[in-house]
């Protein structure tokens, strides 16, 4: 199975705290490099303005101050100088999108995951700040909302309530340093484009073609696994999820190795996973336990498909068994009769001569015996539908053509064969 690149995006609700977390040697056991394309004042002002804009919007939830890409690197990258690797990937993002970034290059605690954290701003600095000056005193309540009169922010003793504020005439009451957020950064297309772009960049420095990464295709035969972040409250759930996904992917590898086509595997994935998960969500909502059950059942279905594909084809009896059984009865009757009566018996059943009948009978008997042996072996592996019957009469012409070869055999050999039977 080809290795896929892993690039994930996260929302940052506290950009200053996150910057400190990813770039601190005290908080990161395996921190190899860190960089900032601007300064901490930029991120402080960004956080403040983002919170102000969010408050004014009246939106529910939590303000998103920035976003972060997590980029997994192949272990081959350990041979490269960490700071140069980090600068390559960080500057690539800034040059592409024109926004400021903070980044860090880490290993996880077990040193099994070499990766970059790249925090970026969704806003750009304005060329010239937009400043608004108060033309009269302005009053703001505890929620930061502008109110018309001072009375609206006073308590029962006529004192300004805690959390409220007054901006005097002539002072700056609003200042914008940044543009609005770039909507593209929260679109599916952005992440899709970045996966392609960064995968291409990663592969540029991998010499062995077999070690190069591919962008995961959601329409492929495989299921993607999920990265587990540090202190993730759903760690156990994600681990269980990844386990069944890995089991499915391993079974897919077996299917492809055995010779099944991707179209055949995709058919199972679509019918047994995609469609059943969609139906389950409609009825039960998103329940991880149901997802895992569906994937494991799909794995079992695929295993049966593999087993069926590996089995030899069911043997087919090339003669009509009922006709052969009639021939056996004729043969038994022949053995009981005198030699003078033999021709009369076979002619009565539509055969040209005793010799023709004996040849056809023994040939049919060989076929039936071989079929019975093959069928016994086949039934040990699987069951199947009864084979389509083919009339002995239809095979007569084929046997007639073989007669000349049979007649060349010695009478002694024929007697030995009949005696063996």
C-alpha cells in the first residue's frame, strides 16, 4: 500500500498561547527548530482585533484567532538540517498566500512522528491603519457593546459598573490594523490544494521513488486513519477507529495481491461501508461504535470475496448424468447376455455397434469419475449451483472423432481396463 501524505488543519482559539506551546523547549520534549515570520506584537494585535470583531458580530461560540496546519514528514527528512527544513516549508506558505506564520518542527514523545506545526494568520496587515476618533464621549457596557448614554453603564450608586468603559471625546474609539478574514482559508478547496502542494514539495527531497508520498484520495479503496493530538479527550475512541480502518486497509492489500481489481474492491467498499454508514447516520446519527461495526462487517465480506476469487472454478460435468446412468444399465445388461445378443441390445438403444457403445461408455465413465473427484475437492472449499447438463448425444460426434485413436489401442489394454472396472 502506498504511503499517503498527512496534512491536517486546526482552528486556533488562543493564538498567543498556541505559539508559546509549539515553540517552547520547556513544553516540547523534542523541539528541533522554530521560526516566526513577523513579531509577537503582530500576534497580540491580531488576537485583540479578532476578538473585537467577533464580539461586534454577535456570533455564538468561540472566536477563531488563527489557523494551524500540521504537516507530517517522512523519517527520511531527519537527515536534513531541521532549521532549513522548517524555513523551506514556512516560507513556501508565506510566499504562496502572503500571510504571516509561526512554525515549529517536532518529534512526538516516541519519536515515531516527525512533523511541522505551522500557525498562520487569516488576515493581512492594512497598508494604513483605519482609525476612528470620538466626536463625543462614548459609553460601552460589560459586553463591549456601545450604548447611547452614560446612565446605561451606571450602578445604583451612580458609579460606572465594573467592565464598562468610557472613551472621551477626541480619543480613538476604533482602530483596524487588519483586513477581514480570507474566506478561502476555511474552505475544503484550501486544504485540498495545500495537501497537493506540500506533498509535491515533500517528494522533491525524497530520492527513492518507492518512498514518495501520495495525496490520499477519498474515492480510493482505502480508509484514512486519523492523527491523535496530545491530550486529545477522544484518544481511545480514535485509536479504536484507526484499528478497524487499518484492518480494512490490510485486507484491501490482500485483495489486490491476490489479483482482485480496484473496481471489485471499490464495489465492496461502496456497498458495505459508504452506503451503510450513510444509512446508519440517517437513522442513528454519528455513532463511532456503529461505524466500527460496519467496517468490520465489510472486512469480513471482502475476505469472503478474496476466498471465492482464490478458489478454483467448480468442476462441470460434461455429460448428462441421467443418460450415463442409463448407459450403466445397458452395460450391465450387456455383461449378462451372450455375445450373439450384444449387437441387438445396443441397436435397440440407438447405438451403431457394440464397439461404439463400449467406447462411448468408457469415455463417459472417465469423465463422470473425474468430475466426482473434482466436485468432492471443490465442495470442501465452497458450495455452488448444480452444473448445466450436456447431453451425451451432443458429445457423440466428438467421441466418434476420438474412435480412431481408441481403436489403435491393443485389445489387451481394453480388457485390462474393463477388468479393472
